[in-house]
C-alpha cells in the first residue's frame, strides 16, 4: 500500500502490480581481537508496472515510476573498539561509532523533475560506550544519536528528533552467567 495525497486528502491504495529489484551488500569482520568493523549498502528499484488503471483501458499516469515513500539508496558503517576485563573481572567494555546514509527519495510519485515533494538525503552519526558485567547480567550504555544534529525527515516528510542523548541500564534475567 502506498499513501496518495490528493488536494490535502490522504488515502492508502494498493498498486495493481510492481517490480522490485535491488542489490544488497554487507561486509563485517573482527579485524583484530579488539576491533570490529561493518559496512552495508542497499540499492532498491521498486516501480509501478501496471500499464493501465485497474479495470479500464486508461493508461496509468504512474506506469514505470518509482514507488513513493521508499528510499532506494541507503547504507552505513559501524566500528567498535572493545576490551575484556577493562571495568572489572569478567566484564566487557566497548566504544562505538555508526554512520547511516539515506539518499533523497520522494513521498509522492515523481511526475516532474521540478517536483518539490522530496525527502532530502541524510547522513547521521552515532557514538557511544557500553560496559557489561557478565556475571551479574548488568549492562550500562550511553550514546549520542545524530551527533551533528542533522535535519532528518521520515518517509512522510515529518521531522525526526535531532541530537539525542541516551542512557540505558539493562539487567538480563536469563542467560549463561
């Protein structure tokens, strides 16, 4: 289902037929005994392939166009530096960095090159640290998301939070200790 906006009225509609093709790649590795790295990317080409309006012989105005509200290029990088025993016996500490990219896409069918209904490309950065005491099941983490306070919009062109600070305390009840 896609969201169509006609003269201020929004409604979901199903496309009669769509073609979705793409590429996805991911590489990750424990580079050393203290460094982990990961990179991933996705390209997605989703298009309306219904040549006529359903139940008629009227040509479809959106035939061959990208399906809206669906980013078609996105990816990211992640690195972690970790060390066992840094904050106590049988503990694990890590610091991490993540970058996430989403290319520009449209929240309506792209029927004109001058169309302004675009979700702009975004690049966000997250940094954080985590400490886990394996015997007790306690993990404490802190992170700053969207470090550069970039403007980020969701698929309906609504703003998402800017820079956020998060602190988390987790207790694991079940597991191997």
